[in-house]
């Protein structure tokens, strides 16, 4: 079963609540990451112990931890050769933070970027 957290604004009715699955937040973060020029892909790292036991499918290269209305996001990615990695990562952090906060209403405490590789484009033959 997917892990879900109660999220959202207070409602006038005690029974009203909004639940957003961690996987939804991960998808939002992944899409925002790949929209940044210089990012090639997110990379799935080997499964951690909890995922191995629960058989929960990990989002490709994005790990989300939600607690008390705050989100911590870890992204493992590949960048394009020749880009300024710190600049691209800063842009990813800003874009992911903005996207997740806008779409979910959660506060993003941090977005950690782990660069796992560099993508080299093949030269085109003349």
C-alpha cells in the first residue's frame, strides 16, 4: 500500500482532509527536474532496506520524506557534459521547491541533488 500523508489547508469540517501520496510528490519533483536545461535524467539508486522489505516501487531517482507538513526531497540525476553543475543544480532546487509547494501546499525544507553521472552526446558524423 502506498504511503500517504495528510496534507492541506484546514477545513471547516472535521472529517475533510487531503491525502497526497509520496509517489505523487516524487513525480512532481522528477518532472520539474527534467524541465531544467542541462539535466538529462534522474537515476534510480539501488533499493534501500525498507523498500526491499515493503516491495514498494521507488520513483526513479527521487526520494521523498514527508513529516509535519514539511518535505525533504533527494534527487539523483545525470547532467549534460559541459554545463556548470552548481548552476544547474541550483536551478533544479528552485524549480522543484516551487513546483512542489505550489501544487501540494507543503513546505519544502530541502532539495538535495546528487549528481551520479555525466552524459556525453555522440558527435554527429558529417
